[in-house]
């Protein structure tokens, strides 16, 4: 049996673990500033995504992918859930094991930043400078390499094994796709170097499209 799992679910969790979960960080991480959110065509799918985040956080495990379960929460006659999952492929993954662990016991994100920012950024200053220099050149921006927030995003990707050339490719691909469109506002470190960095890196340049 297949199960539906929200990618990077932990980023929607408020971070506390000493009380009953009463809210999640949906607005700041989805609605405010995610380019993939803006590319969801159907309004119903946007609200279903928010519901899926809340449902999985509450269940603390992936959700069963079958009509019996979905019909409890959604009008699947109005729009089949299969179409919603297809539209939300950048946010939702289908897994075969219900036991995939949801990272809900993570300490607060701000504490992670405080602990790791100095250790990650200082050794990487040369590449951070080079990355931001290329970003500003290719995307016509004016970001500063001294920003701790920017350095955190770049250092996180470096720690995963990505190179300066990888950053340059992402700049080239996304600049060609977004520059001069409504998506140009997302040519920024927190979007380009976030959890979709690898997807951007593997985007074929020949498939770049302009969204107008």
C-alpha cells in the first residue's frame, strides 16, 4: 500500500515538544515566498496542501493513499486526489512504507541556526563570496556575502557536497527562467539555496520556460 508524505515536513513544525501540537508554520514556509506555491494552478490544490501538512503533523506518520481515507477529508468527486498529488509533486511524495519517520522531535530551527552558523560559514567564506558574486552578476541582484542568513543557506548546501559550479548552474538556469517575469522576485538566496536546490540543479536548460 502506498502512503503520502509531505516533503520536509519538519519545517512546518513549530518546534516545541512539551505540549500538544496546536499550530504549524504554514503561512511563512508555503504561502509567503515559495515559487512552487505560486505555480499551483488549482486553488483547491493549494488548500489541500495545507490540509495534508496539518493531517500528517497530527498523525505523526504518512497518510494512506486510498479513496476511503481521502473521502473523510476531501470532496474527491469534485477533484480526484490523484490529480491533486500530481499537481503537488514538489511538495508531496508517495512512499511504500508507513514507518517513514516524521522528524517532529527536532529542536527549534532558530537554535540550529545559532549553533551552526559560525561553524559552517567561516571556513566557507571564499566560496560564499564567489557564489554571491556570481548570483549578483547573473541575476542582477545586490546581495551581500556577509549576511549570516545567506551564509547559512550556502554553507548548508556545501556541507551536502555541492560545489561552486553547482551554484553557478542554478543561477544560470533560474535566471533564464525567471528573469523578466513575475517570478524574478524569487531570484534570492533563501529560495535558490533552499531545499529545492538539487531540483533546480538538475533542471535541464533546454526545458527552461518563461512564465508570464
